[in-house]
């Protein structure tokens, strides 16, 4: 899946994967991460998610990475925040109080550039990537976050009925990707009302990944 695919989606405002009110599973299970005010959480492939503003209200520092600069500009505009913009390595970084969003390919983001994080909230990254790229992403994420605890949101549906993204990433794959590094806890599963993208029956799942 090429970068142009995602740039084109944002240019056409084809962002059905974006949740206008944020993800209620974050609100429900945020405490499972045992974070304290001032802790820093990483949101890979964050888009302009409303989850960022929610996390900031919990006094959590947010760092994200997003391919689309337009999405990041919209994020700050919608929060009525004027960011500072700096070039850091191959990426731009939009920053304000308690928030840093890197713009560019997540595979160009190094551990040193990201800096220490207390946890990861993966709402839209793992499920956004096709198989081979997903495996590469998992390895990269483990490296740059130093196997930080994760709250992971995934979807499970019959992949043959609809092309991703989001892709179906069920429990078998999650164990395949993460079991060597984390204790895995399935927190909940719920029906996607109206089907995924209004097309196919699907389940949305929340997982807690705690380093072994």
C-alpha cells in the first residue's frame, strides 16, 4: 500500500475510518494502562483523531505520527492551537504544549526522535496496514517504543467480503504478532453497529498488551 493511497484519501476527505467523537473504548479502558499525569503516550498513524484532545484533558502528553500533513494541520486547527513546526530527521514535527505530532512515514521515525513513551494507543495503525507491511510495522513499533504497554483496538470480519483498510486482524494474528513480547488480555468485543463502513458485519475488539 503506497503513501499516495493515504494522501489521496485525505485529499478527497474519504476518511470513513475517522471517528468524529473519538473511540469510546479508549474512555472505557484508559485506566488499564495505569498512566499518571505527565506520562507520554504514542498514537501511531493518528490522523486527526478526537482521542488526542481527550487524552490531553486527562493530563497525558501525546506524541503521534501521521503521514498526511493536511490531517495534522486540521488536528491543530480543530483544537484552536497554533503549533511550532520543526524538521527532525526526515520528518516534520508539529508541537505545542504536551503534544508532538510527527508528519511523514512512520518507518522513518527513530527511537531517538520519538523519545521515551510510557504507553502506546493503537486505534488505527495495525488495522490500516496490509499483511507484509503490518509485520514490518509491528517490529518497528516494538523497537521505537521499547515494548511499551499498549491499548490496541482491532476489527474482525470476513476479509473476503470487503477490501481493507481497515483490515480484519483477529485474535490469531494478534497472538502471532505480539505473544513473544506481551501478556495479551482481551478486554472486550462489540458489534460494529450497521456493519463496518456500512458494508459487512464486524466486531471491534480492545486488547491490553502488557510487557512480559
